[in-house]
C-alpha cells in the first residue's frame, strides 16, 4: 500500500496513534526504500498486517503502544553504531 493509504488505515484501526509516530514510521519507510533495503509499500503492508494481528490478539492499547513506541526501536541507532 502507499503512504496515504497506510496513514488512513492505521488511523482508522488505531485512533490513538500519534502524529509523531506516524511521521517516524513513514520516514523510516522512505529511508529503507532509498537505501534499497525494502520497498516502502512492502513495509507499510507488513506493518499494517502486524498491527491488525496485535490488536486482535492483544487489544487496541497494546497495538497503539507498539505503533507509537515501536517506531523508536526501528529508528534508533543500535549499540553497535
């Protein structure tokens, strides 16, 4: 899916997501696309499916927290960096 579709669908799925987290996720997806690691649309697809599953099995608060704070795990430098 494309960026706009991802943003709309995630906001419908998890109304408690923050704009800051959404910006971080989309920025991360763009960086992966630019360095050839993963296509932006593939990351959006995978992230959305995972968020739906977490919401279904763990509840909306857990899924929203994962989205809002999980982006920090992906975008923060690792201790090796």
